[in-house]
């Protein structure tokens, strides 16, 4: 009887989850296998043929200066943006931890950028960055300084996009860290105060160690998200000036949808996927290690 009940339960389990599993296979596994397969071919849309080139696409793009520049820009953006957002999120969480008049309003103002569409944010920041009428250059000229080509100068274009990402996604880090702080029992802080610890010592030696998992979590999520940066580059600079803001995702878009080099685009996608997988594995191992 028990075996029959188990068989019925197993059948019910597979029937219920089969549609979800099928959708996952169609939306994730199938595209990944297709991209991996396409990365070994060179396509010619003029005569509608494909030629097997093996690892040729990988060898060619890895040796290209544009791909190398895209990889370096992606790594710089990922490291600077993700770590800065976590640091700022922690700072805001500590700042808004105490009760004060207008705390709710301040919290709403902090998280407001996160709920706005990325394209809307980019449109607003394009106005801020405008060379002639932009807010930033207006402040600089008021102070007697020269205007800056925030999106047209190779030296500052990538930093300008990083600033936009910080403004949009620091609230995400703030929310996760703040939620972690709210779950810490107040008795821990009271015991530290009784032992004579100051507020700074409590923050560094008590609060931050307890929030280590939350910090690793938000760092992982922001690292994986910034590594595939595309929308802000597309909306603000288009990869320029002189490829100063070219990223891996924009390189894939450019090869696949502008030049229709699907083999090269697929190879670049596989390389990006492998990089993201290693980053995810690194953070997951750290998180599981902390839990153990």
C-alpha cells in the first residue's frame, strides 16, 4: 500500500512540475546548447551557408584588440561598480539605522532610483552629462572650471556610466543590508555596550561580521549583473568614444545584430557565460562555506 502511495505521489510530482521543467529546458538549456553549437561555425548570409571552423571563432576573437578592450572594460566596470555599491549600501544602512524624524521619507528617497526604468534613468543622466546645457558642466563653469565631455571623453566615459549604475543600484544593496541589520537581535548590541564597546567598534567588530552572508549575497548579485552590462552602454555611449565603453555584452550585440557574425557572437557569448559561471561558483562556495 505504501509503495502504491509513493508511486502515486511520484507521478503527481512529475505531472505538476513537468510544464515548469519543460519551460526551463526551452528557455535556458536549448539556447545554451544552440549557442555552443553555433560557436563552431562561420556563417555566410550571402550564399546561406555555414562552414565548420572548430575553435577558429574563439581563437580569432580572443586575439582581437576590440575583444580584449571589451573584456578589460567589463572587468573594470564589474569590480568598481559592484564593490562601490556594496560599500555605499552598507554606509547608507548604518546611516539610516537609527530612528529620527523623516526616516521613512529618507528611505523612500534612497530606494527611489531603483524603481525607475533604466532607459528613463539614462535619458535623465544624458541631460546631466550634456556638454552645453548639462547640470554637471554648469556647476563646473560656475566654479570657473572647464567643461568635461562626460560621455565623449575616453578618460571619463566609463566612469560616467559607473556613476549612473551606482545611483541606480546602490539602493538594492542598501535594502538587503538593512534587512540583515533588522534581523540582528538587539541583545547582541546591548551586551557589547555593557562590555564598553563604542558605536564604531560595535559596527566593525559585531555588526559587519554578522552581516557577512548578506554582504556576500549582494556582492554576488551585483557582480553577476554588472558583468553583463549592456543597456546603459547602449543608451548612453553606444560603446564609444573610440570603444572606451565597449563591454562584452555590447561586443556580442555588435557582432550578432549589426554584422550578423553569429558564429563569433556565439563564441563571445560562451566565453561570457563561462566567466559568469566561475564568478557565481566562487560566491556560492564562499556563501556555503560561511554557512558551514
